[in-house]
C-alpha cells in the first residue's frame, strides 16, 4: 500500500541557492541548518553533497524516536534531489519562477498491512506541520544565504574569505568546502518516521 504526502511553498530566493541548501547535508540540510527540531543526530556516512550521499539521522514524531537511513540521488541536478530509504522515497523539487522558485517536498511510503493503513489515515495530519515548518525555515535560510559564485558554486563570502586567507585557486576552494575535483558534486527532507511514518 502506498501513501503520498506533498508540501509546497513559493520562496523568493534564487533557485540555485535554494537547491544548494537542500543538496548540502554538511552545512545546510541538517540540524543547525534549516531542519526543524524534530531532527537530530545526523551522521554522514558517505559524501555529504548531492548524489552519492549516504546518511542517517534520528527523527521524533508522535512521541517516538526512530533512526532513518537514506541514500541520495539527483535525477535532474540543480532541480530534483531524491532521498531513498527502505519503504520510502522523498523528492525535493526546485522549479525556478520569476520571483524565485516553487519548492516541493513529496514523499511516498510503501508499506503493507496495518502500518500501511495507519500511514494513510494519520500520516498527513502528523507530517503536514513538519513539512510546513521545514519549508518556512528553508525560506528564511535561503533568503539570508549569500549568492553563489558562478565560477565555483561557493558563496561570495566563502570566495572572499578563502582569497584573503591565501587558499589559492578555485579548485583548492572547492576541495576545502567539500567539492573534490574543482566542481560541485553531481547536482523532501529527510525521513520522518513515527508510528512507522517516514518522510
């Protein structure tokens, strides 16, 4: 049995900045970044930026704490990022529009039996406020984030700080901020799981 949950928000920030925040689990898409307080103990097991990232985190929902494991892919780099775990797939979509971007989180749960019935009956009620808060926080976070440098994909502040510190070329800068090889790694949230619900 499949259950789908969707949340969407218009964000008045550049689409590339929004996507950068979503794809970067080291600095932004994490507790202390734009994730709500329900998420904690995020651990990156591989990568950390975009496709190829593998990670786990703890989420609390409905009074229960669960550990969630996921891998990340980017079917459309710069526009679509997907987190996949056991019985769950969450797709983050950033669609540029004139005033910024339309951002959508869409989760599909695939569970049978009684748990599938629970997801269908109660999932939206429990997950909607979490999704809405995450989108609200992403909105504030992306609007406060500096523009990305077109040559490196780093923020303008990062480029200036690295140059002032004598860190050298854009390739060295990429490597210092987690983009080995002199370019960005191949360009909804995490998983929420309570009463067996995952996002």
